[in-house]
């Protein structure tokens, strides 16, 4: 495509005109445009105009150019989000409420946008690297305790979650 305009209509009826470069960031939009040649029409989306405006702001930060996007390493390599992405992204996500970040995660899935999904998930996940289990329970209002059996199963299934928390094994611990 050569600098075409794509029209997107949000669930609250507002229309946005965006560059066709957005298709680099959303497989949903790319597929819709390719399958139905909807460049002259609008693409209806189940996203609010407020949310779409935030998403477009995020995409515009990268000037709709995937080569400017850092790959998020998994598991996360730092609890500092700016080290994983950049300072602008950190400021962008800090300006949102946790509910808005969750909406952006769902929109990333809906739009089939790995960049949006990964960046927003990483923002929510970074604090988990430094927060204790008791703090997590308090934050998410989790009352029940883990049984030792369940905790061991979690450690077995997801060892990378605990790699910085577990004491180093010595040759005698094997």
C-alpha cells in the first residue's frame, strides 16, 4: 500500500482516519483491508474512541515503523520498564490507570497486535519482579493461602518466576 487512508469506526460511532502503515501493527486491520478492500469504506471496531485514541498515540510513537520497536525479552530482564522499552513508553503507560492498561491488553489481543499486547503486558508484569507474595495478595485481595503442594507445582511449572527468589543450590543440595 502507498500512503492510503484507512477509516476506522469505533463502537461509540466515531470515525478515525489513519495511515495504512497501521497494518504493520495490527493483523486484524491488515487482514480486514486485504480481504475486503475496505480502504474506501470504514472498518467497524469493538473499541471505544477513547481507547483507540490512546492506541493510535502508542503506534504513532513508533511512527508506524516496526523497525523502531524493541523486542520484549521473555522472561522480562528487568523490573524497570524503561530499560525494557523506552522512557516514552514508560510515561505513556504510567499515565493510564490499571483498568486502562488492562483494556489496552485486551485491545492488543483483539487487534492481533503483538507490539501493543507485549508492551502493555510487560508494563503490568514489571512490578511483579520486585513485589512479595504478601504484597501481591494484598493488592489483588487474595485471601487463601497456597498449600505447599500447590506452591511446589507452581515452582515446577514456572521456574523462571522464582529464579531470582530461590537461594542458589550448592553441589550438596542436589
